[in-house]
C-alpha cells in the first residue's frame, strides 16, 4: 500500500518527534527507535519502537517476507523515550 504525500509527511513528523527522545504516549516510555530508520523492515516503518533487551540492543525483527532488519541486534542511536515535560 502506498502512502499519500500527506501521510508520508505526517509519518516523517512523528519520527522526528520521537527522535527528540520525548513522547506524549505513556506506553512508549523506555522504548527506543530502530537505528535502521526508514530502512526498517518492521511493519510499523518509521515508527517502529522496541523495548531494548538486557544488553541494550534491539530484539530481532523481520519484514513480512522474513528478511531480518539491519537494525536488529544493534544498539539504538536515540535515547529511551521519556514523557514530554508539561509546558
């Protein structure tokens, strides 16, 4: 399925917000983004969030055809997400 230009822009903005290390979603606190960025094969694409394993690396994740992601088992390049401070 192809995204419209508006959906793609929204997806990029959501990713940029997450890369700051802050989120408005309580369920996402402590999670990290895949370092493969837009090349992540996860079905969630740019918004792929993962709970790091005990060694700090991302868990294995694969695309719909079983292809492993380049970001799997790598250390995240962004800090774990925190709740955005109230203004």
